[in-house]
C-alpha cells in the first residue's frame, strides 16, 4: 500500500525548499501574470515589451524559475497589465505566533 502524506498547502515547504513562503507567493503571482497574458492573447514578445522584461526572463518566470525576479517586480508586472495591487497589513489571530503572507485575487 502506498503511503500518503497530507500537504501543508505549500509544496515548497513540503519539499523543504529555502524561502518556501516567498516561493509560494511568487508562484501565485507568476500564475496570475500568465493567466492575464493568455487572456489578452499576447505573445511572450509582446508581453515582455509591456513588462520591461526580456522574453527569455519572462519565459523563465512563467515556467516557475523566478528566483531572480523580486515580488515587487512581479507586482509591477501585474500593474502594467492593468491590475490594481493592494497590500493589506492586519493583526494576526492570537492563535498564531506569526503572521501569514498570502495572495488573494479579487
């Protein structure tokens, strides 16, 4: 019988990836950037011109290789693609010692 282990909800954390939370956030931002590019029927060349990234850098980001791209740059990309980006800081529940960083798309 195959043993199954429940996920923490963060695949990067499950595989003990360094900076797991940052990687999860970046993956969510990259996925949304990719969705918008696809919905607008943009080529990677067209999108890279809009975003101020080289086409190879954009391609890498969309394939999950985004270690060299900051979260701030990814949020700027969303803005350049016509999306409002808000950062909301609020108190964490007392049941948790640390705050939570998450991406919520409206």
